């Protein structure tokens, strides 16, 4: 029960952060666009990030689609680590670097606590079969 509550709290928080942040990116208020330019990003990047964030929030909340959820969590990791690095390399203060790292921790908690119904099953994972071992007679012939 505690794991389920932890999952939904973490998932709700990260879905809200991604969804609200994505909507802000899509609305492109002047303060946000000034911040994007400060980080060195072109204006259109807010639209791209905003769409991805909103879609990620929907994907991690929706039932089913475990492979899509894996991709959404990966995108969230890329977004948040990129945000932290962008702020650090732009010389921003520590709070702007730490905030995405804290959100990253929440996203990792959501991913780690997800129930079986929201995980990829072993048989559904893509795997490359290992080559069959050569018989001793085939080794000698070559």
C-alpha cells in the first residue's frame, strides 16, 4: 500500500511539473522566452519542449502502454538533466541547477515505484537472440 501511495504521489508531482511546464512553454510568456534565450535556445525550442512535456505527462498517467511510458520517462530524464546542465553552463545560481535535479529525483521515484501493470514484461522486451554455438565439427571444418 505504501509503495502504491508513493508511486502516485511521485507520479502526480512529476506529471504536474511536466504538464504545467509544457503548457507554459507552449504559451511562451515573455519571461519564459527571455529565460530560454538566456540559456542560448531559439524561440521555437519552447514549442518543441512544451509539446514533449505535455505528452510525457499524459503518457505516464495513462493506463497501459508500458513501452510508451519507458520512452516518456527517458524524455523526462533528458529534459531535466539538460535543464540542470543548461543552467549550470550559463552561470545561473545553484537554485536553478538544483530544481531540475530535485524533479529528476521525483521522476526516478515514480519510475522505480511503478506497479507491475505499468512495467514492460520480460517477454515483451526486444532482445537480440544470441547466435547458436558452433558444433565441434563446424569449428574443425573452418
